[in-house]
C-alpha cells in the first residue's frame, strides 16, 4: 500500500511457483503499480523525434570513417515485449485469466528501434565511432530518449510513496559495467526521489539500455533491480540494426487498444517462438542444485505458452489464425530440436509443494488442433512428414476440455486418447504458501495472436580505440 492513502491499481497475485524471496519481494511491492509505469513508458512521444544534422559513417571495405549530413525519414518505434505483453492481453481479454497459469511478471520490457536515417553508398552507421566514442546521431537519440523517460517518471507522483521503497546509491546496482559509466559511451543518470533513471551501454556492446532502478527492503531482505527496461539493439551486434543501412526496417508489431490508449507489442508469432526457444535453453534448470531459485523462469515460458493458446482458442475472431504459423511451433524445427520437446515441464501444487510434471507436447498441440489447422500451409506441410502426429478424427472439443481438466486438477495423471498427459516427477520444490492450486472449469470454444527477438549474426569485426 502507498503511504498517504493512494491505493494500488491492482493486487499482486499469489505466487504459485516462484520461490526466490528477493524476486517475490520486488514483484510483490511494485507489481500493484505497474500500470503507472506502463502508461508512463507508453506516453513517451517518440512520434515527435526527428534528426537533421551530421553524423559519422563507416566503410566496411576500406575501414574509413567520414562525417556526412543526414536526417531521419521516419519516427522511432517502441513496443512492449515479454511478460508485460501478457499482462496487457489479460486486461484486454477477461475470459482467460493469465494468473491461473503463471506468476506475475518482474519488470516492464520495451524494445526501441531508431528512425530510418539517410543511407550513403558503401557506408554504414554504428553506435561507436572508430575512436570508441558514441556516434553523433546515437548521442542525440539516446539523450532525447533519456530526457523524455525522466519527464515521464517524474510525472508518476506515487513513485516515491510506495511502501518498502528505500533510498540507495546507484553504485550499489551491479548491472551497469563500471567502464561504461562515461558520457563518451552515452551514459546518463538522473535521480528521482528514491529511484534512478539510467542509460548505459551493456557489457558486450550489443545493446543500449534505459532503466528505472529501485531498491526494496522488508524484514532485513533487500533487492535492487529495474522495474522498467527499454532496450535499443545495436548494429555492433547485427548490421541490420544500423538505421542507415539500405535494408533497415523496423519490426512489424501488434497493437492493443485499452482505455483509449494504443499499446504496440511484440507479434504473437514472436511471443510463441521466444517462449519455446527460451524454454529449450532453460529447461536444464530441473535437477540442478539451485533449481528452486531459477526454475520459475522455465515455468514462466510454458505457462505463457499455455495461456496464449487458450486465449486464442477462446477469442479466435480477434486473431489472424491463418498467419499464426508459430502455433505449430514444431513446424520448421530441425529434427534434433524436435527431439528436445517430447514433453514440456510444468507444475502442480500438491500438499503444499510445487511438483514438477511433464505435459506431453503431442497432447497439448492436439488439444488446440482447431486453431492450429487454420494455418493450412504450415499444417499440411508438417503433416506430410508427420502424418500420425495429429488425431484428425478425434472430438477436439472434448480433447481440449480434457487438457484443461488435467492441467488444473491436482490429482489427474492418466492417459487420454492413447496420448500420455502428465507424469509426476520424483522430486519437488517446497513452498511456504498453503493456498490450494487454482482450478478452472473446462470451457467451450467461443463463437464470436527481443526481450525482442533479434538475429544473432555478428557484424564483421571493426576496430575501435
């Protein structure tokens, strides 16, 4: 609760599988006010930014750098990514509850792409010049973004009246590389009461970050973390991010209309792909010594996947199903990657413990066959090489209802239509909460879809001093 009588916009949901006490402390105190921060970021007037001046260009062939006049021909693009997108979706569509599936998100992630800048034959634009200092265009753009972010955070008058928010020194925050705390690399900082707005180049120089950083303390436990993070991907990581490149294009995004506001967000195909890829990377956390502290990250990806499929199933007219190739996320995967996904690790709460279960991927996808098959090209192509994967003759509404029943019923670990559903694992993670697991009734189909995903291709090495 905020001191002075101002109530939070929403209550923090009960944590079902998150065990890390510092994460729970941070989310528990800031999540109820997330809408203030979301609206603040969404109100940054990127449409008003333009650039008309000189900047440095670099020739990759002969290694020369020149200064040339340039101007912007579009506006920057910002859009929400990751966990906060599901929070926005849950406000738009109220017939599927996000927190029946997963715990509250920890921060507000935003991707930022600069405007298109004048191209010059045989030359590209990088964040850092050959002398190792920030490029003139990027200096102007990052400074403008930082100042507008500070303005928006100052307008959130409640920001310093949140209980358990305490004063601290930014030197305590360990995410900013010490060697990058210089104006030559775009570093900027502004204290706003008990919080800071910071702008800095990350460790490997692949992205530039704008963050709102806070410190929460309660019962001698404290945590310093960012509640907002805007990420600007850089051409040092991928030349396609160069705003002066002929091929430069800002990503296509989806939008949500809420309370007369428009929120741009990561596309649905990208959300699905990111969850699947991140799950594959993080699923090895199971069985590790620190499992209870990190396994929530893996569960988050599967939980959001289940939520998104159910959301689309219940609201098919709100999504362009024929374009949602990623619903059949096995399509296009290499065989060795497919072999990593015979099942998805999820959880059940049984006798006060989080118990790891295995959800058969085949059962999951068959339960959502009705929306998957709407992308006929992906489905028919997949079917040619996997003719027995989908049960076309089954009653899919019953299969879907069965999936939901088994997903939310703590006692069901049995087979369905010849498909394995859940298998209880031998080990489990103790938790303190005694609240029973959430349950839901099966629903019938309604009649009525980085950090942003970025490519990993590195640019040719370029010497800077």
